[in-house]
C-alpha cells in the first residue's frame, strides 16, 4: 500500500531478528521488498510473482537456504 497523499510506499515489516528486517510494500502494480540493513536496495516484482513467491515460501521451498 502506498500513502494516498505522498504516493510513498507504506512498508510492512515481517519477523525481525538481530536488527535486520525484511519489509514489503505495495507500489502501483508491483510489490517491493527491502532489508532494513540496506533500505536503498529495493527488489521489485509483479503481484503474480509475489503470490508465487509466497506460495513457494509457505510450501517450504526455501527451508534449506
């Protein structure tokens, strides 16, 4: 979601441990992600890619990383 007045993304943080958090926000037709340890680097993906990523994560696809 982005702020209606400024158009800036409204970041939502997931679980944080050790001071570095992963944040995600909606920006137009994209979902963007960043790490609080490097907030200037932003990863962008389509909503379809986001849905696929979440399904893979929930299904354990990345558990061995």
